[in-house]
């Protein structure tokens, strides 16, 4: 005889891997997602970047079509490189007002190598492609010290 199960809570089910699944897991996941979306501050969008390095430098390349050079901001501080798209005043003939200058439309932050020569960082923006070059500091070579006779 099968006993009749009377409970206010549904039974736990077992997944294919053998772990126990809560009957409420789908609801819990959806509620977590909704609350996280509602309570989270609106973050600017991100954009993909390509990173590559050679013997002399690390290079960061981002494809940003439609952006003006004046709308791009590059900051290097505390070992972090931040690339932002911050719209400035609209160009002559643009009917669409720009967002406030403090609000970036898109932002990407990357950690830079420790051996970066921060005073030699350069950037170019040609045909919608932003390239930031982070040169490396020359490696310090061990120096042999000669001992002189007294």
C-alpha cells in the first residue's frame, strides 16, 4: 500500500545528477533575478575589447563605430585603464540632446600590467577603432659592481 502523502509543501525532486532540487528553485531563481534587477543601480553598457601584447607593449583595441573622438575618455589610475564613451554637446545639426557629461553611455575597465610605463601611454582613434598602447618599462638589468682595492 502506498501511504497518502499530505503536506503543504511539494516533495523534493532529484535531478539527473542525483542532487536534490527544491521544488521552489525556479521561483527562487526568478525572484532573485527580479529583485537584483530592481535594486541594482543602472550600470553603463560595456563593449568588447581586444588585448594583445608584444615585446614592447600591451595593446587594447576597441571598435566603437559612430563615436566621435571628443566623446571618448581614457583614464589610467591605480593600475586600472578605463575607457568611457561620454557624450559631449551635440554637434551642429544634431537634434538629439546628449546625456549629462557625468553619465557614460558605455564603459570598460581593465587591469594594466605592473610593468606599464604610465607616462608613455598613447591612444589613437581612426575610422571607429580606438587603440591604446601601454608601453612596458625597460627591464632593469642586474649590474655587476666592481670592487676597488683600498
